[in-house]
C-alpha cells in the first residue's frame, strides 16, 4: 500500500502516516458499501437518526481533541477549528431530524386510485471533500446521505485525511454505525476517478476547485451518475457610497483573510464606490497590517499557514502579473515560507488575474465603480457565481441590487462567507452545476423520486 506522511503545514512536523487508496481499494469499498446499503436503508428512519444524534454527542465530547487535529493538520487557527467542529455537530443534528420529516407527496389522481411520490435512498453516495474546511465540508454531505438511508464512500483530501476523514470514521464507529455503511479512503486523482465511474455509486458529491470539478462532472456524467458540484468562487463585496467604512473594512478583512483566504466564499473582489475608495482602502490596509500569520498552535495567532507551497507560488505569481497590469500593492504580498501576509491590491483592472481568478490566498483586490448599474455589471462579469455581499445603509438599494446579481448566495450588510447548515448552499457557472446542498436541498440531493400508484382492483384494458 502506498502511504503519505501527514504533516503540520506550520512546522513541517510529522503527525502520522496515512494509507492511500488504490483503484482496487475503491472498487472493493464500493462493492461492500452496496451490500451494506441494503440493510441500512431498511432500518427505521428514527433509528438511523438516533445514530446520528449519538455521533453528534461523541463529537461534542471530543470537541477539543478534534479541533486540535484541525489546527495541526489543516493549519486552522483554534477559533476557526472550534467553529468548524461546532458547525459539523450542527450538521449531524440537523441531518438526524430528517427522520421526522415528510418524505413525499400524495398526488391528484382518478377515482379509486392512490398516486404518491416518495423519496428513496440512492444506494451508495461517493463524496470527494477538500482540505480547507475538511471536517465540515465532508460532514455536511456524509450526515444527510446516511440519514436518508445511503451508504457512503468518502475520499478526503490526502493532505487532511485525519481531520477530514478518520475523525469522521471514528465518530460514527463510536456511535454504533453498522460496519460497511461508511468507508473512508484517502487517495489521489486515480482513486477519485474510480469513485466517479464505479457502477455501485449512484451519486458523486464533489466539493473543490473548478478545474477538478470539471473533470469529476465529465467522468461521472459519462457514467450516468447524479452529480453535485460545489466549486470555486471569485466573490464580490460591494461597498456603497453611504456605507460605514470602518464596518465595511471589517467585513472585507474578515471575508477576505479568514483561514488565509482559503475559502470558496472568500471576499476577494471588493467593489467600492469611487467617492469612498481611498478612505476605505486605507482602513482595510490598516486592518491587514494588524493581522500576523504564524504557527496556529501559538496563542492568539489570527492567521495560520497556507496548505502548501504550490498555493503560495500561484498567489505570488498572480500578484506579480496584476502589478504589471497596473495594480498597486498597498500592503503585504511577500510570503515567508507558507505564511502569507494579508495582502491588499488597489486600482486592480478588470482584466487582471487578481480580479478574475480564484487565488485561495489572503489577497484582496480593490476596484472602484461610479454607478450602481456599473457595480452590478462588474460583479456579474465573472465565470463564477457563488456569493456576493452588499454593505449599505439603504436597504431598498441593496434589495434592488440583489435582484440583478447572478449569484447563488446574496448577503445584505454582511461579507460573503457564511453557511448556517439549514440553508441550501450552491452556486452557478464555474461555481457549480446548479445543485445545492444543505437544509431543504438535502432531500433532493441524496434521494431519488419513486412514483407509486395503487388500485383496489386491476382494470381490464382493450388489448
């Protein structure tokens, strides 16, 4: 078996050894999951929910230990790590409640004929999860998939296989999940590809980059699987002329620099009315200067390391290209190893890569607009369509703006990062294939419709 050394990105220290699944391992797990799904789907829904509630209890009991794994393996600062664990616990509790929800509809029909549409589990769900919120972005799919009666094969990112994979396996093992219902297989692209084409998999739920998502969508679609793609974003935060600039700068800094900008919803494009752009940029730069990046195991450190050198090199190259196109470096820009300082670029042109490309780094591009019609056009002029925010004192203006903004998520008087678990979450364009996950969307995603009719007496037909 191939293995990978699990390391702390902040220090380089070894924290474990992770086995990497081969294509044959994925095949074997998918077959075993298919067998286990038959019995799991026939367990009373309330009993399935009880296992999820026990899993939430176990996660709560071991919250500090789980959070520490997130700090060490994913580079999360302690506050973000604790928040992620609590969000995952909420996902478990929300999913457990699905056992008491309606699962279908009674349809209009003819006399002496009952017509119903009911929800049935898909069978086996393949989940490919990313490194940035490794626990939650896996759990938000694993929990509802299990709740409605599916077995699951989870492929966490190998860089976060412990906190995004084995922690989940242990939680459910302690909660009494039957053997074979959940498989955790860290692996590379070959393992993910096998998951997409395996005949035992009915749905592939993928969260990750747009580049990888296109490959997943093409391969899973070729094999006629249901596909959910939650991909990247180049999210816009619109700062209106009447905004409180201190509050606006706080929102931009939080949305742009949280977890080193390694969030698909990061506020990486700030569109500011030209009348307040200079003052706003100065306030944002002051906040950036006050946010050091360092080892998250150190007390009070607001930012941790990037996940790897490739991410750092890419962000640095985008900054250099954008500077050559006329952007101005206000603060930051020079990483120290994997520690990337919060960076603010001003006067960023709309054809600059800092404006158009997802960096997954703590880099904010500030661009000005003159009219709100222009702000709408600028925000929408992107291949991505995930999240947008508007900061203003005029709620009517904000509501009018959101009616024209082509994003799956709109926040009025808030930055672009947010997930309440109970909400449908999804984007458009290069941000996803129009599917949503979370809340009411989970029934649609993790089950399929079955139409059933019932007559008291079989009819006689002319043939």
